C-alpha cells in the first residue's frame, strides 16, 4: 500500500514519482495532517541549506509564477475575478500577450520555464508521434526537455525552487528539477489533475514550510471545466464557477504574501498557457481517413492530435518526403474547418523535428479528432489553434521592480517568463541567449 494521500497505478508520471519516493531516491519532506506531501532529491536538503547560506545578497527576493490554465484574457474583466483583476490593475499588465505554437499546455509551460522555443526545448506539443517508438505519446517525461530551465539556473546559484503542478503530465515533464516538488493529490481520474483547492493549499504550505525563492504553480480547474463543457449554457455555468473559485484562491495567496511580509520583496507573474475555444458538435475535422484514402499517402501518415492542431508525420521513404508534404498540405487545405497547414520547417513556427512534417491548424469553432473521428477528442473545449493565442499576462507584487498601475504595449509571450525571472534574480542567460524577453 502506498502511504501517500493518493496513489495512481500504471505507467504514469505520478506512479513513477511514487516509485522514486519508495526507492529512497527522493525524500518526503512532509505528509502533514492537511495531506500535503512534498519531496526533494535524497540528500538535497543538506546541499540546499549549504547553498542557501552562500546565496547571493538580496535573497529575500521571491518570485511566484501562477498559471491560470486556459483562462481567456477577457474573463479577467468578467466581474467574476476581482482578485485577479486587482492584481493585474495594480501592477504591470500586457494586453497584447499571447501563447506560442502549439497553443497547448505542456509546450507553453516548458517555454515559460526555459525561455526558449520548441525547436530548442524539444517539446512542441502535448502529444507527438514518437518515430522511435512508432506510436503517439504524451510529452510527459522529464527527459523530453532538452535544455536547462530557469529552475536549474537558480538552483545552481543557491536559490530554493519549488514546483506545485496540478496536472500529472506537468508533474512528469518537470520531474525533479525543483529543489522541492509537490506530490499532487488527490488526482481526479480522467481529467488527470488535482483540484485548485488542493493545489493552492499546497502552494501556501510550501511557502510557509520551505519558502522557495521561485515557485511555479499550475492551477488546472479553469481549463478542465472548459474542456468538459458539452453545451453552450452549461459551459458558462461550470466555467464561471471555476473562475470564481480559482480567483478566491489567488486572493488567499496574495493575502498570505501581504500578512507574512513577503509582498514587498515579491513579484507575482500571472498568465495563462493558452486560452479556450468551443466547437460545435458538427464541426469536427478528422484527417486520418483522407490521408489513408490517398493512393500515394495511404498507410504512411501518422497523426498526433492536439485539440485545435494536428501534427502530420510522413512515415514513408525519406526520398519521397517533399512530395508527401505537398500532398498532405493539399488534402488538409481542402478540408472544411482547416485554417492553415504550414510546413513544420517554416521558420516562424520553430517547432523542431518532434512536431513532424506538416502542422494543421483549425478555424475558430472547430476541433480535430484524429486518428479516430468518434473516440478521439470528443470534448468541445479546445485550444492549440490561433483562435486560442490571446492570454492574460500581468506582473503584480510589491517589489520595487514592479511598476504600479501600468500597461505595456509590448507583445509579451509565454516564453518571456524565464528571462523575466532570471533578470529579477540576476542569474544570467543561456549561452545561446533567450528566445523570450525580460519584461521587468
Ligand atoms: Zn493548459
């Protein structure tokens, strides 16, 4: 039996994490009455304490990154989120902010923490066709991120870092990079995430118990309630409840920072990883059958579906790739609901070879369901396509670096988070530079 508050079985990131804890490779720091479990690499505590003693001056600085997963920017003006609105209006806001392709959860969280685009991070989408395995899979392995994150950059300078990630695959892909990691619980089956109430409780406890200099938090409820809506009216009700609830939790977090004297030393970066679009039941695109029906392409195209984006992989002879790409694009572009079908190698995409050969985006109000048009992606709430680019992005907090009541005309992006954090702590930049821009 597992002693942790929740226990998954099977080959999931969470099961792998539990196995590390059981095998003694990670140490449980606390399994308290509140049911909050944090872990750290075995032996890391002593090292962290020694490093902290040698931490650079000014280490009262704190940075908190709160991701309101799937939140649309206009929802902050809905009247349902007074705490988020106050945080935004009191600090520096970026009205033109956006998610980056592919507008999915994992690649954008990875961009936030690496400050690099997917052709460098190795993580272009939630789901890829893994050519080595010969199957599609979720990018949820810690080894999927090929570059340093700002988390490791801070660790090396003696700062403490923490991850409080509500979704199993985020927990998986960030692995044991942070000094301390929340072992999320309870996880809701199917949705694969811990409710925000538990996530925020863990974030508050982590600040009180471990006081990380940087803490990276994913709040998954707004996204999950967006996905699970089936009709235009229940959409709004469930989504509204999630917005109200998550906003109250963010308010609790800000209150804690103020009541414990941390606010004056803190920046609080709030953003979404992508927004959300809802498709009509009859507006579903499935490309697999069209590809298979083509005499040239048939049986040689693999597809990994990512909500509003389909990644197409040519699995035939390399010598025929150019012809195959042309044909895949022709078929995709002739399909109702398809917005665009750029070549993966188009420079502006910067997705890297893991993303295949052709990236197909849908129009607003549509979604992909591949390879099976009935069983894959039956949910109307989706993102990944250009209609879901706009995100809320603002920096609050009482640290003097945060301008008060300011709006920036800059086009801020998810990839800007790591350079902003690195600049705040003064920990330098990667040898080949950031792809994002420090926004403070
Ligand atoms: Zn997301």
